């Protein structure tokens, strides 16, 4: 008798979850998506350079500096964006000024 009460297959787990649970998850998911968009929103800078795009821009620019080296990457960004460019190196916003 004791073993029957401790057997987890004896109970129906779906009866323990109320029916309102799926209805409550939809507003919570919408709220979390909205907060995620606000958290990742960053105002556009007047300085040209690759966009932030939820952290992908800094990863790409840092990877370009590691892959191409500082000189070639600076030349690439100056040719693409002009003489004054904003990039990210190791997560830090860095300005490249050249002429």
C-alpha cells in the first residue's frame, strides 16, 4: 500500500497544472520579448561604422581585427565607412581616425 502511494506513475501530472497556465504564458512571453527589444535597443550614432545589431556587430568587427590584423582591418573600415569610423575591439567602442 505504501509503495502504491509513492509510485509517480500512479498520479496524473496534468491534473496538477491548472488550465489557466497556457493563458498566462502568452502575456508573459510578449512582455519578455518587449523587454528584450528595449534592452537591446541602442540609439544610432552619428559616427559611421558597423551597426550594433544585438551584439553581432561588435563580434564581427572584433573577429575582423583578429583575422585580418589591425592594419588591414583599419584599411577595410576606412575604405568602407570613411576617415572616422567607430568599431568594437574586445567589446570596447574604438574610433579609427585616418587620412
